[in-house]
C-alpha cells in the first residue's frame, strides 16, 4: 500500500552532507526536520544518546546521562545529524538534569508536533545519587508498539 506523499518541506536541511561545527549552546543549535514519508502510518522512532554531557550550573563539573527519545511522528521527522549536533551543544551548557531533559523533549515537540513523544534521561550519579527524569506528551496512540526504554535502574555495588 503506497503512502500519501509527504508534506512540502517548509524548511531546508542545511547541515546534512557538509562539515558542521558543534554549536556553542543549545539555544544557537539548529534543529532540523524532514518530511515523514509515511505520515499515514503510526510507528515509533527511537534515538538513543548513551553519552549525553552537560555541565552542573553551580560547580561547572560535567554531568553524564543516557537519553532515550521515542516519538510517533506525524508529518515530520527530526533530521538525525542536526539532533546529534543539538545534543552535543549541551556539553558546555550549565543546567540541572531536569532542565536538560525537558529542554530536549520540549524543543523536539515544538519542532515536530508529533502524535506522541517521550524522553527518559538516565543520569549517572553525582554525590552518590543518580537522577532519572521522564517526560511525555500525553499517551501513546492506541495500537502503537512502544517498547521499554531498555535502561536498567542504577545499582551500586550491592
């Protein structure tokens, strides 16, 4: 069964196929989208960033997380190179774990207007305590297979 043609792109992809520097901060990062070739089909697209890095806004020390982003696209897909550059732009950005996780989720939701999006931020311990942050845009559409994010809860040596 042929899918409907994708919507006309109202945004040009500018970073794909050329050398692009990592942006200095998330607010200057260009996050791009491309038309979904299957807007009539509900499915999950997953991005996993196991080496997400940001800075503690108080101490300036690095914080590390494993991010898992699941979304059910409507008319748009996130262009993956722009997403990688956007996520990398946090490495010199000072923000708390909750702020980083929600900023990524909300920016993607604003850009893509998906049927559904969820993000799990699994932060590595600082001061002996891991912080996990979860956010979603409502409920996953009925009939869509949404697997577990596959990140085990943090366990110490015990």
